[in-house]
């Protein structure tokens, strides 16, 4: 694959061809400006190659070199949001967040606003968000930068654990001694070319790591079925006496024990030992081990996008048999909903919505008076929603710092991150439109302009809501076309938004213009025209613009 910025820009990377097997630690070297970060962004799925393709990318987490602290969350709150984006439920995300913050010596910062964190602590949060996901592909772009000595050592151990659990770890670091004794493959970048470098003492990547140590746990419980989603995807057997044997990688044994002990109904641990050894038990053990029978537990679905970075799989390996599958089978829709929730929280906490909302409130206060014909007021309120939505869309698309956006793009892809921003904007606009419609219905007079014909309120309310929807969708399309990734410069974005908004309001072919005109013209004789066709047109326009800009998100960011 290759990558360049702009259709005529120089090639930053070209002809890169590599395979990243599981259980492999890969180092990327090169002088400053040779494209190391570009390569890592391509591997993480943040950017798309200009030529060539990347296949088989598994669940991925990314740590940038510099992580912004100016996010309107506490450290723990941000990690919980990112955990949900990766597919964890809120409780599990919080538990893992606390565990990783404690491992990096930042347990006391869980409730500290990120804006008050030091650079080093912010970097610990960046590393924690990647490790709590237990990814199959971990991409580290100078992730050790800014960490203290103890935290750097802890990250070294965490990398070793991920590789031992079957993951692929790709990293760049300015220290040539970083992981020097553990690297399986080294690549060097120079002149836009990627070249494999022999690594002293390294074994072939596919077999360079020994199978991680495993722990066997014996437990008893009153429940017939174990809790679903047990950490580490343990191998489970039941003996004839009713006991349960669970075999799991040692790195997940503590989490598995905690899950069993806190389950409802709870499980009693009767024995614990390395796999292959006789498990000591508090009860009398039979002289010969009983024949194990399968225990009915939920079967995990395969991990998303496969388990290898090559897309071809590894013969003889069963997903979950020798590595963790922390949240298999989580639908992307649920993860996208978590991302929208994160974007909405980011918008609400940043208070950047105040300016457009106050402007819209002033617009309504000036133009909507008590006793006015209700259809005229509904059209006025909906028309004012269009520029406000375009403004909100620009805010949502640009509200995240690039490094924070890259983190979530590695988890779900830049197209979905962009789509979540647009969904957040249109959702906020619809809330404003609904409030404005209710205000007009309460204060307006259900009569025609000449006060001779009565206007039925239920159809008027439906028409007003659909007109607000039309204007919100068209405003979202305008905002998406006038901001990143279509237009990157802030000056051009602002200068373009105003005329495009005006065109959307006055052009005859605009769905927003048709819907607003239908309300205003209906007010003359008291006829309510429900804008069904205009709503469908606005929906198609918004969908087309969303698809176009989402496609550009990975190639022009």
C-alpha cells in the first residue's frame, strides 16, 4: 500500500508490503519525517491508503504520541466512554478503567478533570484507553513519551502481556533499547520505502512467543449455567460431582475469579493451580479424576474482523482457545450508539452549543409573538433552525482534538466517527426544533392569516415537526459540506457556510424551502400541508452527504 496527502503531493509511503501475524511484537524505525506515524495510522485504520489495501485488520486500539488533556471529562469518565465504544458495558468499563489507572500510578486521578491533568498523566489515560479494550492489534506511536520511569516499565509489561495473549503489537519509539530483547520483527522506513531489518536473536514471528501460562480454577455454584461474557473466554468443564473447571490465561485469572465471586447467584472457589498441575481442593478429591462433561454456557461469537492482521486466519488456532476474547459478538450498532453518546456528552460538557442555542432563542423571541397565526410561526421557527443546525454540525465535526478523534477512529473507523458527529448534530437540532414547535403551538393562534378559517392543531403540529425535521436535515447536510473533511481551513468553512445556508433557504428545489413555503402558503386559507415529499427529499439529501463526507473522512483527515 501507499499513502500521499493530496492528489499531487509527494508519496510519504509507497510499496509497503507486510504481514502482521498474531502474537508478534513489531518495531518500526526511521528518521523524523519518514512516515512512521503515517504507517501506524494506516495500520490502525485511521487513514486509508491512497493505493493498495489493508485486509484482515482485527479489533484495534491506538495510542498517539501526544494526547490532549483539554477534553471536558474526568479521566475515569473518559475511559468509561471509550470502554463502551470498544463494546464493554458501563460496569466492566469502569472496573477496567480503575484497574489500568491503578497500574500506571494514576488511581487518584480517576475523578480529576482531564484539563487539570499533567502531560504525563494525560498520556497514562491515553495508554489506559487502549489497554482496557484488550485489542488484537495494538498500535503505539511513541506511547512511552511523557511517562515516568515506573509507568514506562508498566507499559513494557502490558505490551508483553498483550503479545502473550495472542495480540499483535506495532510500535514506534525514539529509544532504540525499547523492547530490544522482545521484538520479533523490525521494519525501517526511509525514502517512502519500508524495509524489513534482521532482528538479532529473533525467531520467526509466527512462533516467536510461547503459549502464555494458564490457570485452572475449580468452582461450585447453585446455578446451572455460568455467567455470560466471562473474562478470558475460559475453557469450561464439569465433573460428575457437580464441580466446574475453568482454564484461562494467567493474565485473566484475577478478573475471572472476581467475576465468579461477584456473580448472582455466587460461585464458591474450591481450588486454584497452574493448568496441568493437580488443583488443590478444600474438599476430599477422588483418587481418579472424573470424566468431564460439557457445561452449557453461552458460546461466544467470533471476534470482529477475524483474529489476524492478514485476513487469512492461522491454521489450527481456535479463537478464544489461547487468547482473550473480552467482548465477542458485540454488534457494531451498539458500539456506534455508545460513540454517539460520547459525542453528545462532549458537546454538552464543552458548552459550545450555547452560542447557537442562544441565537435561536433570540430569533424566536423576535419573530414569534403570542396570538400570531400558528402556521406562519411554525414556518418561521423551522426556517431559523436551518442555519443553527449547520452551526451545530460544524461544532460537532470539529469538537474533538485530532489525537482524540484518532483514538476512536481506530476503534470504529473514521467513517463511523464522522457519522456519529452528524447524528449528534441532527439530534441536538431536533431537540431544539421540537421545543420551538411546542412553544409556537402554545402561544400561536390556530387561525388563518385573515382570522376566518380555523387551523386544526394536531395536523399543524405534525406539519411543524416534519418541517423542522426537513430544515434540520438540510442544515446538517450544509454543515457537513462546509467543514472537515471537505473544507479544512476555518476561514473557508465560515465563508462558505453563510451563502450555502441562504441558498438552502431560498432555492426552489430545496426540501427546506418547499416545507416552509407549504406552511406559510397554507396559513392564507387555513389549510395544513404535511411536507411528506419534502421530508423524504431532505432525508435522501442528508444520507447522500453523510455517505460522501464519511467516505472522505479517512482519506482527507
